[in-house]
């Protein structure tokens, strides 16, 4: 009877401990924001992106019932249709941009989202000290709650074992037998304790294996150091160069390939000095492909030149530009230091790669990396779906250094397919349907005609498992 009571108390303690973790949490809000909101709203909550900045959201809805805010987040258009004053005000300000609907969000999930929006901590898009980085990196924190929970359960388990031993000894003494006293070592080396330990290790390592596998390629905010400090803000923003000029395979291939150095030279055979970095970064491009900017020609037999010969060519160029910029007849000490520093940068960026030579392709560091079991085709999205690059990659035209903007998680993709309208008009991919395309696709949708507002990717099979996991 006493043992049953102890077990009952033990169960209650576990339930009480677990209940402490119930309710909305900021951590859950972070996950929900990344999966549902980050594609349109800036993660710092203060910057307007595709959608408005979210900072102060609750204050702006303070004069209305909490349920109205829930309704707005779940289905903004429905609330606008009901004539809600705040909803109509927002629609007038931001139309025709329609906010995605999230009918599956519970009240608790929305509260978790609001907690995160109120106090976001955004992962730095890149390494410490990276140019243009102003966000604070969220440190990886251990799950202290679970560590404490496991520790508490272990202590309770040992206490229970001790109590059981004492009860058994009381029974033995009552039967005229000698008590048996077990040391901690005896307890820990029993078959039950060893089995429990092995089970715990399997559980922990299994969890970490699955967790790491699901996070593969989902490094939101990842911004590695690249061999050349290439600024998308300068090229795509200031100079308005179209994304597909450099990443030209995005419209006709599965991959949006990294441009070859030849593509860079289309412009930089004429533009030899950078508007921001001068010769520091562009000379790396010239040295990789073997272009002599002083003579304005490609160097013959460049592959077979020694490092000393290459050094002479590009040190001469850097020195010439320094003297011209500072109106000097010869290099001063500061100029010599500049030449040496820039040459060291060239060697570090180009020589420390797979071929160990300055000559050869620039080895850029990959940023976006989906796991092998997930199929994604750029051409299908860019050419057929007419999806803007910024939809997935964020405002690259504002990034000095590109980072992984979206989560690239399965939930994020599903949300996009559920909300994105299929663009039939003037789309050659759907030309076979002529004037009947709307009628044909509406017939595929499993909802009444009166509720049909648009044909989404989901409606034409965009959520079928084999589409992405063939």
C-alpha cells in the first residue's frame, strides 16, 4: 500500500513538473514566425518588408477585443469583409497586397507569436563583424528546463529505490531475516539501472540525430565569409542589375548556379576599380581568371605562370592605382603597405582552395542547401510560377552580404503553396488551356463555386508528397 502511494506521489510530481511548460512560449513563437511570417515580415520587427513592421502590433489593436486580433491573423480578408474598422484601415493602407491566411493557428500559438513579436532576438546573418550587420546574434542556449526535469526525475528515481529498499528490509526484519543494505554502486550496477541508462542514451542520441537531420540546410540567418566581398546592394540595388543576369540558369534549370568569372568580366573588363573597395576586391577577380588590367588584356599561358610572376603583375596594378588616386609620382610607405596588404588578401582568397593555386575558379561558399530528399526546381518557380527571387531570398538588393533569409523548412513551403495563386495569364506553360483554364481548374477544387476566389498551387496538386519527395 505504501509503495502504491509513493508511486502515485511520484506520478503527480512528474505531471506538475510537465505542467510548468504548458502555455504560450516565446520559443514556440519563434518557430511559428519562421514558418509562417518571416517570408513577408522583417525579423527585427522594426523594418518594413513585403509586409509592414510588426513592432507595437498589440498596442495598435489595444482598443479592440483580443479575439479580433486573433481573427485578423487567421484570416484578414474575412475580417475586412465584416467591416471591422481596424481591418478596413489596414486594408486601405496596404492594398492590394493580401496577407496570407493561417486558419489552423490556435489561440495559444497566436499568443506565442505575439510574445516573440514583442521581444524578438534575431540570428545574425553572418559572422561577427560582417559589414552591415546590425542585428544581435541569438546565442545557442541549452534546454535548461529539460535538463532540470531529467535531473529531478533521476533524483526521484533514486529516492524511490531507496524507499523500496527500506520497505523490503522492514518486511525482512518482520519475517526474522537480516536486512540487506545496498550501496549506491550496487544500485547503479543492477540490470535495471544499466537498462535505464542505455535506454536514456539511445533516446538522447536518437533525438539529436533526428533534430540535426531536420535542421540540415535550415540555417536561417547563415552568412558565411566569402572569398570576395561581393555586395548585392551595390550590384542589384544601386546598379539595378537583374538577378537572372548573373544567376541565368534560375529560369531554365533546377539550380540557380553561381556565375562564372567570365560573367563578372563582362562588366569588369571595363570597370576596373570598385566604387567602394577600389582595387581590393576586383583584383581578386582579375587574378583568378588571368586578366591584366594594366595592359587591358588576358595573360597568355596564365595557367603556367609562377606565383612570383603573377605577384609582379597585380602588385604593379595596385601600385599604379594607388599613385593615381593620391597623385603621387612614386609609392610612399603607406602605398607599399597597401600593395602588400591587398596582395596578401588575393593569396588568402584564391590560393587557399582545392587547387592550391591563385589561378582557377573562385570557390564561393554555398549559403542555401536543401537536404537531398527535398526536390526543388528553380525554373518551375521562376519561369512558370513567376515567383520573384525576393520571395524566398529576401531583399537581396539591400544586402551588402547575402544571408539565408527564409527558413526553407517544410512548413514554410507548404504555407506558400497553400496561399500562392497560380498565374495563368500570359503564361505559356498554361497556354494549352486557352480560355478554359479557370473553369478546368475550378473543377479540381474541392469547395463550392461561391467560395472560389483563386486557384492556388495547392489546388493543382502542389501539396502532393511526390512533388517534392519523389
